[in-house]
C-alpha cells in the first residue's frame, strides 16, 4: 500500500465515520424531537385528565348533596303523610262515633 492509497483509504474511512456520526445525530435528534412533541401532548392530556377528574368530583359531590336533600325532603313528606293519615283516621273514628250517637238519639 503506497502513500496515495493510504491517504484515500483514510479519507474514505473518515468520511464513512463522519456520515455514520451525522446519521446517528440526525436519528437521535428526530426521535428526541418526536418525544418532545409527545411530551407536550402528554402534558396537555394530563391537564385535561386532571380537569376532568375535578369536574367528576364536583359532580359526585353535587349528586350526593342533592341526594341528601331529596332524602330529607322524602322523610319530611312521609312524616307529613303519616300525620295526615293519623289525623284522617281520628276524624273517621270521630265521625263514626258522631253517626252512632245521632243514630242512638233518633232511636
């Protein structure tokens, strides 16, 4: 191998090493750019998920509060119904007693 062949072989090896290094850099840069873009998307999705969870928690809290209010209202209505039924029962009993008293007076 003479001096010219050695210089050409060295130049080719250095050019191939440069090309491989440049290709590796380009490939790495491309993947990290995609990962960076994906991280922005992941951050946006995480924020959206956090907001959705907060909204869900608020909805659950509202539903529990509304359910408690409705249960309280139902209990009050049932108590009023029991009181009205008791009053109606007493009024019917009193009406029957009055009818019986009137029948006894007529007879």
